[in-house]
C-alpha cells in the first residue's frame, strides 16, 4: 500500500517539440491544457541546443500582461531589454524574474552564435488583484542564488525554502517553490523534502535518472505529483539533476490569448487594444 503522506506520480506528460520567438527550438513541458491542473503555473519551456541555428533568432520584442516569467539559465548567455528600462544579462546559473503586471514589452536575445545554450522558462500567474500592477524585474546572478548543501545534494533555491534556506523572491498569494536539485555524488541517494499540503507540484528530470515509489521519472516529461501528501521522497541516481516546482493555486478564471493572461475575455480584448495602440507599457 502506498504511503499516503508521500506525494506519488499522478501522470508523466511528454513535452512537445515546438518553436517560439524568431524560430527558437524548445520543448514545451507545461501546455495550456494543464493550466487548471497545475494552477498557478501557466507554462514551462525547456530550451536546449548546441547548434546556434536552433536559437540564434532569439526572442525579439514581444508583449506580456497579467503574469510573471521566471527564466533559469543553465548554459549560455541571453540579453534582456524591456520597455520600462531594465537591461540584464542571463548567464549560466543565473535567474531572471520579471513581473509583467499591467504590461511590458521585452526582448531576450542570445549573446553567442554557437555552443550550448539551455535553460527553463516558467510562467507564474498573478492573482486578479495584481494583474494590473506595475512591472517589476530582478536579475539574480549565479553566485547570488541561495544554495543548501549536504554531502550528497546541492539544492539551488530559485524560490521557496528548503531546510531553512530561503530563495530571494517570495510571493504571498502563490507561494512558489522552485528548486534545482543535484545529486553531487557517484552513488544513488534519497532526496526528501516537504511540500505544503494542497500545493500543486511537478518535477522535470533533465540529467541522469530518478524514481518515486519505484516509478522511474521519464526525461523530457512533466512529472505531475499528486495533490495529497506533504512529503516528497525521490531515489536519485549519481550525478542526476531535476527541478521541483510547486505553488498554491489561485482558483481564479484563466483567460489567455498568446502573451496576455487575464481573467476574462473583455480583459484580453483590452490588453490587445492597449498593445495595438501603444498603451501597454
């Protein structure tokens, strides 16, 4: 009988190969049809290639309204510019957290022509009361990102708390947790963590091998965890890396049209109108 205090694998969803921006090849792991199930998370992309042609076009100027983007760079360099004056350089191990709020137009362009570039971009919803807030932006350099270390694991904290170490960004409504977990040893280890009851949670394995309750995690899949239970227990093979993401659901209507995520169709129409008439940012 499974341990009811432990989260188990509910479903493993294969990522969809697609492209975005000016032809950047990526794998969409969290798609629009999973937004209700994984509320407050709206999208998760993994971009990764050693071939410059797969990413050289980058993501030229494009708008956002009504949510936050969290970009975690694993390899490569990407330059950020936006309509409210923020400029930043994403480099290996760094994080960019951007709150679009009432509106921002930004670009993310590679600062390399070849070589490995990979990372994750997560979209986090904003509650209705904050969708028209002022835009906000923070760059977190690799050496600034909080880490918890043991003899077996390194846990990089993009958001949330692990074993008393806290990430640098907190959100009261969604309470996001976002960890990058790395088994740094040459042996199989057991990773254990607490995830608050009721938080929606998922994992993505991106290097090595791991399992939960004897069920192997599939690479390039979104591993959706059960809502019940507060404990996470993962059997982790040598030199394996995976991300853990969780958050408190908003339980609000979701209306999306491309880069705009609001609560109603009328709000989406207003967002499009504002963008077309230069009032977005």
